C-alpha cells in the first residue's frame, strides 16, 4: 500500500466502535494469550539487566536514605563522593540504554503485530524473528524515535497542554509503520496525524480504558503486568484492522473486480 492509497483508506475508514474494539480485543487476548505472554517475557528479560545497570550505582544512596529516615539533620554523604563527571556519564548511559531498550521493545512488539495479522487474517507472510524488524529497519526506527522525541519536546515547550493532543497520533506512528514498512518516515507521521485527528476523542477514550486494562496486572505485586501489558497492542491491531484494513484486502477486491469485468 503506497502513501496515497493509505491516506485514501484513512479518509474512507469506518467509524470506530468503542464497544466492539474492547470486546473483540478481549477475544483475541484470550485466543493469543500464550504468544502475547512470550513477547512480554522477552521484553521483560531484556529490561532486567538495563534496570540493574541504571539503579545499582545509586543503591547506596537509597540504603543510606532509608537508614536515616526521620533524621531532620541528615545530609546524603553519597552525593558528596560523586563527581559531576560521573553524573554526566551516568545520565548519558541512561539516555543510551533507554534508546536501546526502546528499539528492543519496538522490534518485539512489531513482531507481535505481524503475528496477530498473520494468525487473524490467514495472510501468507514471513514475519521473521523477534528482532528481524530491528535488523532490517534500524534506520527508520531510529528516525521515528528521534521524530517522536522531537514532537513531544516541542509540545512540552508549548506549556505541556499540546502533549495531551500529540499522544494520540504518536501512538499510531509505530503501528502504521509496521503495517506499511515501505512508507517514508515523514509519510508515516503524516498518516498517523491524519488517522488520529479523524478519531481523536474515540482514540483518547480507548487509550485510557485499554491502558487501565493493560495495567491490571500491577495488582499482583506489579509482576502481573507481564500477563496484561500486551492487551493494548491487541486493541491497537483490532482498531487498525476494522478501520483501515490491510493492503492484501485491496488486492483481493481488485482481483474480484477484474473477474466480474470478464464475465
């Protein structure tokens, strides 16, 4: 599907039915729970060492603060032993690791989107491995990440209120790229904003409800988030499928039109 076709499908897309998205997403959640769990576990497995690298260096500070809780004259001694250079290196490390973790999450979640499409629609497609997207589209993923960061920073500079608006189109940038990988970065962003603007209120409502449902696992001492976090990806897939649809559907309809013309 090229850019013009995608924009035309967005323009002619069906209205989003809030209730249908929630119910259909829950059905797919039950059907593909095991695969969703596997994808979540992979992301979690990579997140653990990153968390340790970031927080282990400041553990002495936390321990000292706990030991001196309630002491009004307490002054953290750990901070005095840390140079400005060490803090700069630590912040740079956090920034780099955050980007690496983001790329890993994008590749794994992108694979999950492709898995859902293949299993749900029966399309014949090689979805590759969990990190195939990262290896084949690293440049675009980097540009999309930088563009997304830039959009959020710009919105934040405008008194933060625009951030609430851009959250919705930003959410659609990655799914649109996964299902339309041949589009350029600028085309993906334009399509995301067009799609989001057409259904902003519905998407905002779905985002709130689906985020709550995806976070229900936190009730089980936070570890349960692994079992529910992928629900929001399923809801995103269902919304895309039922509104925009996929390019292979166009191919099938075009073949049908040709056959009808030959009769």
